[in-house]
C-alpha cells in the first residue's frame, strides 16, 4: 500500500518569505514522517533539523506541518542560487521531457560538454583547461587524486589538519576528523599524509610562516619526489570555516610548482559565488592546477566536476575516468541554468552584501560576549567559533545549545569544526536582507538565553 503523502506545496521564490511556527518542532506530521525514517532508513544516516521538508525557496524551508523556517544552511551550501530557482526548474522540466539518461560514456550529449566549457571558462587561470563530470564532491576529489597520480607517476598525497573531503574510503583518509566520519570504518587508503594548516585564531602565525612549517614537514616526512598532490580547501568547510592567513596558499602553490607537485583546490563548499568570488581561490591570488566542485554547481541536483590544466586532465587513459551517472543530463541542464544565474544576477556581489550583514552582526555579538572567540569567513560563508572565555578552549556544549535554541525558534543553523564548536552561516543568496537580519536576531537571543 502506498503511504499517504501530504498535499504538495509549491516552492521556490513564490513561497511567503517569513518565519512562522504553527507547532512546536517537530510537529505531528513531521514526527510521523521522522518515525517512518527511523523504521526504514539506516540509523547511520542522521539529520540535524527535526522537520520533514515539503517546500523551500528564497530564504525559507517549509515543513509538513506548515512551519516556515529561515534557512541559514542552504542544504550545506548546495542551494546557493536559491531553492527551486525558476530558471533551474524550467531547464530541468524541459530536459526531463526529452531524455533522462544515456550515459555520457555510451552516447554523449551536448549538455555535458556545455557544462565542461563553462567550467573551463569560469575557473581561475587563463591556461588551456578540460573538465570531467561526476556525481558528488567525494567522487570529484577521488578523481582529482587519480589524475594527479597518473600525471606525475607518484603516489603520496598531502591533506591538512581539520580537512573534510568526503566519506568514501580514499576521502575518509583525506578527512581529518574521526567522529563521525571515520571512526570504525578503516583501514583507509594508503599514501595519505597530513600537514598543519594556517589557523590564525589558534596558531598566531603569518601565512608565510605557516606555509614554511607545512612545507618543512612535507619535505622531511614525505619528500617532494614522492608527492603527487597537495589537496586543500581554500577556506575549510566542515573543519570550521578556517580562513588561512594571507600568503599561506600562495606559498604552498609556489612550492608545488617548483617541485612538480599538483596543487588541488577543493572548492566543493567554497565554489560558485559563495565566498563573494566565483571561486575562493581567486580571493587568495591562487591558480590551482586542478579544482574540484560540487554542491552549488547545479541548484540542488547532484553534480560534481574536476577542472584543470588540459595536460593533467588528459593524463588518464581512455576509460579511466567516468561513471554511469556522472554528468547526468538533468543535472547538467540545472547547472547551465544555475551558472547563468550566478553571472546574470551577479551573485558574487550578492554574497558580499550578505557577508557584510552577517559579519557586522556577528562581530557586534562577539564584542559583547567573550564566548564568541572568533568571527571569520568570506562572503556568505561566515562562522562564529565558541570558546570558554577564560581559557579559549573550544566549547562544543554551548555551540550545540545555541544551535538547538535557534532551531526551536524556526532558524536553521549548522554546526561544524573539528571540536564541534563552530556555527556556520550559509544562507541562500536568494534570501532577502530583512529575513537574514531576523534570523541573526534569533541567534543573538539564543546565545543570550543559553
């Protein structure tokens, strides 16, 4: 018997842009759906917000009970262009009526090629580039490592403290945080090494000094001749929105170039206007050899890519890259519409404007409350780190309490950080200013009330 489903609610920007709670969370209908989840879905698949979503758009998510929540998470930086963006919806509807799949490796189609052309044009650097499309950020990272190893004939890969690169076997090895991402899932892929990151709030180093520290460790413990790639998020995501000190990324990139090491920028979370530039690498004056993208690329549909120097991208033999669903035509249609929106609506500028609102309010909170140790980020990718004001030690309990209090009042915020003591703000770029300010006032009240 087919289970009863609530009547559909139209989403997208037509949704009323307001916070409205008609029940406590979860409401009875959401609770019913969450009970079914508990019975049917593996318990390892958790959830953060105690609702069942039925519609989303602009800056809100609506649940099965009619509650409307302010969305400051964007599905973890996925619906950057706005949930159910009209152009994305129209492009997917048109494409799904024509064909849904052929497998690009069987019979190619123009949409995949057009996405590759757009990525080759948009990503940093004016050198010749090529792209390959996949389904998820983890797949993109794995394939970037494959390409680097094939191109260099070397095996070792360096990732950094606090890094997050995915949940597959290789990307678990690249990810720094054990729980919940790695604990009990080993053994992991070999020839993966870790270097110290630039973390200005915690290490106090200049960018050049932090780069020298990392390079010294790499040279001593691995050796440049054995190293295929250095992989880094220009601004770390799950690790705590850590922004490296100026000079750190250029120092690493220069060393890689001098030693024939592939410099890979993981822009899965930072890419596509999120940081106020189309790609965060631009903010630091870095041109990666390879860049991985996903999340915001296709307005919510699953798509990922590796883009980079044509000579590196062509190193893999025919058949060595691909996948049954990689570059699915629906996702490609969505990506082309989303990319058009990023450019025609000047969404990098919109991210910078939202970042001004976020930064101003959060810095004011930090000035009045020493439990906020640091406010950092770029564009619409801003975070607050919560600490014990007496010691500076991470305060995960406070962070969790603030996030739960926000959710109870109808504002979706996400936590992150190696120590679980960071709240990250990732509003959709379609959110209006007043709604964002309202959400931040809820955060302020939650902090004051904890």
